[in-house]
C-alpha cells in the first residue's frame, strides 16, 4: 500500500492506493473543552467513509468529512484517491470506476474521464439505460406521435419531463393523449 498526501490537506490527511483515507501520524488539533484549550495529537488511523446513495440512482458513493482550520468539507473518496495518485494532464473533470462498482476506490479501478466518456461507459456496462422511445396517441382521432425520448415528448406537450414521467408511472393520460413507452 502506498500513501500520498491529499492536495489542500498536506500533513493532515493521506490517500492510500487501496482506496482508503487516513489521518497523518502526529496530526494536532485544539479544542475548547469546558473553558480549557485541549491539545490532541493523533495517531495514524483510517477515516471511516459514509456511504451515501446518489440522487435518482440505485448506486452509492463513499464520502469522507475532512477538517481543516475549524471547517469541515465532504469529499468523494474516489476523487481524493484519483487526485493523489492519477495524473490528469488533459484536465478531465470526472472520475470513472472501471469495473462499474462505485464502492471500489482502489487506484487500479479509477481513471479520469470527460462527462461524455463517463456516460458512454455507464451505457456499455449497463449502469444506466438509454433513452426510452415514447408514443403519444391522440385520444380524439387516434393519431400517433413518436419521440426518441421523454424530454422530446415533454417539449411537444409543453410540459416538464418530470410531470410526464409521473403520469406514465401512474398509468394516466396527459392532455388528451395516451402515453406508451416503447
């Protein structure tokens, strides 16, 4: 296992090549305890990550809270490890998990990618699905309108795609149209 300092937290926290975050040996903190200043010198220890479910996804990420100068910040473990160990000469903004498992933050499993590369990888590995085609059938005359995505159908109706999605989930029609996903 290799350890490297975390940018912006040098001498306080280190990232490990196995995908864990550690405090540095000798990290010193001061706290006010019942009116007395208390000095604490830390031993090297692993920071236990919080596993948080992503919004609108079935996947989870590991995050850690890092303290500096009395302020706390929450960081993705994958991003901290990638920043410490993997060069990013093309300045790509996203960290991809090669095996598709977001809880595996080892260096061998991480790579820097662009947003589009990340989305293509998610489609190839089955982590996300492609757009579903939508058919709107006019109830009054039976005419069908075909769309490549929910967003396109929503634009046609002049509605928010969240509204249309909700109506589909509830099995209801929208503005005089029956809605089908193909």
